[in-house]
């Protein structure tokens, strides 16, 4: 659960950083969102595998 919160926090920081540099455009924002989704997906897979102590 903590890892998901960390990933979300990193995503918020990335979006805020891109928001400060608005000259970049919408493409970079879309790329950032996709990157955050990929990172959260990878973290979710690791948590799903590691959360089952068998």
C-alpha cells in the first residue's frame, strides 16, 4: 500500500513540474500521464506478487 502511495506522489510531482513548464505542450503531459500509469502498473504487479506470503 505504501508503494502505491509513493508512486502516486511521484506522479503528482511530475504533473506539477510539467504544469510549471507550460511551454512544453499537451504531448508531454500525455507522455507523463502514460509514464505514471506504467509505473503504477509495474508497482501493482510487484505488490500483487509480493503481497501473498506463501
